[in-house]
C-alpha cells in the first residue's frame, strides 16, 4: 500500500536518494528544501525550513490537506560544523544544533499529534555513526547526533502504546555535497602542533567522504524500513570498516579505542 511520506533535506545527497527510492517504490513522496528550485527529483517538492516554526507548520498542513494524512516522516535535513572543541564559539555550536537537533524536534512535534490521532505512523531519524562515538574536530556534529540518539530512544518509549514507530539510520561516510557545505571554524589558537593536528583530521575526514558509499544504499534501506511491520530501532548503513566501529567501542578498552580513532585522524 502506498504511504504518504515526507523527506526533509531532499535537494541532494542522502535526502535526494531516499526520496527518489521511495518514489520508485510507489509511495507518495514529498521532498522538502529551503529552496524548492534546488529539487530535481520526480517526487513532490515542498518548501520547508526546519529551523522555522511557521515554515514547518505550513508544510505539514499543506501535505495533510492534500493527502488526508502523513504516514512517514524522514528527518534527514542536516549540516556539519568542524572546529576545535576546545575553542568552539557558542554561536557555531548553536547553529549546528538548530538544524541537526532542534530541526528534528520541531518536525516531530508538528507531525506526531496527527500520527497519534491516526494511531499509526513512522518516524525515521537520520542520525550518524558519529552519534555513537565521538570524532576529533567534529565535536558539535557528533554532539548533535548523540542528542538525536537520546531523543529518539525517549520518543520510542513514550510512543509505545500509540501505534507510532521510531527508527534510526546511522550512516557512515557517503558521497554527497556534505563536504563542501561543511562550515569550518577558523583555528584561533597560536599553537602549531594543535593546528597541524586539526588540519590532518579535516583532511582525513574529507578523504573518507570522497570515497564514501553511494547514497542509494540508504534509500534502499529506508524502503525496507517503511515496508516493515515492526522496524528495528537502529540500522547501521555503510562500509563494513565503519559500521563495525560501534562494536569495537563496546569491546575495546577506552584508551585503545581512542588511540585507534586518533591514529585514523592523524593525531599521534
């Protein structure tokens, strides 16, 4: 049965791949962006800014008026901020959370009353492997994804008896425009050793992203989640050497795990 689905941040990358896959699977898909002119998919484009209450309400009301319901919300819209945690401007941290975390909260709070009334629905929050372990010089990105993890877990508990399901997708590195869109906080300390480490870490993360997986893999996973009668709480998606990291964190001593991570990012 075709479901009415909204995917946020659908103009490119993972969001575009998800909306395209769901559309191809026969669902009624709305893909949102702050600027709908950037949307090129065959799904229904809709203007939506996840940082704006009025924009969110207008988009949700428009969909429900047109379709009579909204079965699935895919919270994908997000961005990245990189910089030293030890010298991170609070304003930069707020900007990261405004999109990645509060955007998710804002969307869920707008959609869930309708789903609860309908006694059915599905929320899929696109988190990250960085929501399961920290990353050097991506502290605010990781923190925002950690926040999504805790929020989703609590939400799942609260919705136990409502018929509404909550799932998380934790992607590794995927090829998208995330790299060029990442905001970089300038290195403000007069410390050559730390600045060298910062540059090495940024170079490593960009290299990983440049050879990342095809976003279509997440679209395929999402279609399975939408079709499942009882979807799992979490789906790790990406290359094996990345999706195995949460397991390594669970079984290795903390010092050894941190050393492996630092070595990968050029912090010796």
